[in-house]
């Protein structure tokens, strides 16, 4: 029984990671047999993982097939509203509870990530690690759980806003402002800096998507 639960968890984690990494993108069809072969897992845990992902709205039905879900404009806006509020709270709590070591790690992350500005995919992965570290620094397990759900839905975004020209440097400057507010113990400042960061990311994403629609034509 324990082995079965582990296989289910592994299948779920593997499929979720593949979506997050862009191996499967919005609109892609997921087939049990193909997934089982790719990941070396039997079809039963794959089937149960797909059902779980569907209940979390990460997959949707297209006839009898399951496809990776996509977010429409309203869903995207709703997601960013929730993300800004929860991440702002995480930054506020981090300013209150983060240890000296956690602040040092956050500063090191910002410095190291400067080397990735010309690689949007790598910077996107680093960005996720930075935000996760802010979440953990809040020292509130329930908030971390809710933010995990939000960031799971972020995996449905086919592109990263960090690919926009100049956005990488701007985002890292914003990360730096968040960290310094946390280091000062300035909860209001940390929350405001993080909400501004999310707002800029959303604005950039809207501009990118608007550009894509113009290129596609009427």
C-alpha cells in the first residue's frame, strides 16, 4: 500500500514538473500510455495522477481527452490578484520572522541571479527559487501551502515575463528591494515591494500577450 501511494505521488510530481518545465504546454494532450512509458511508471498511478491534476484545474477535458489547461484573460487577472496578496503577506511575515541566515541566502540569490539575465529560462527557474525562499522565510506553513497552489497554477503560463527585453534586470532590482526591506524588518515596505514586483510582472505579461495577438492577426 505504501509503495502504491509513493508511485501515485511520484507520477503526480513527474507530470506536474513536466508541465512546469514546459515539456507539456497549454493545449497539449496527455495520454496515459505515453506518460507511463516516458516516466517508467505503470498506468494506474498515471491515471490517478491525471485525475488529481484535473480536480486541481491544471488539466481540462477536450472530448474524451485530457489536455493541459490554459488561462483566459480573466483567470490570469484573478490569479495575479491572489498571488500579489498572498506573496505580499509572505514578505510581511518574512520581515518579522526571517533569520539572519535566511536574509543572507536571499541576498546571495539576487547576486547570483544577475549572471542569468541573458538566459530567460534559467532566470525563470531562479525566480521561482527566490519566491519560494521568501515563502519559507514567512515561517507560516499554511501560507506556504496556499502559495504552492498558486504557483502550481502559474505553471499553466506558456511563457515567462522575464523574456521581455529589460525585464530581467528590473525584476532583480525589485528582488533586491524586497530583500532589503525584509532585512530591515520593514513589513509594510517588504509587502509593498513584493506587490509592486508582481504588478510589474503582470503588466509585462499582458504586453507580451497583446503583442502575440497582434502578430497572429484578426
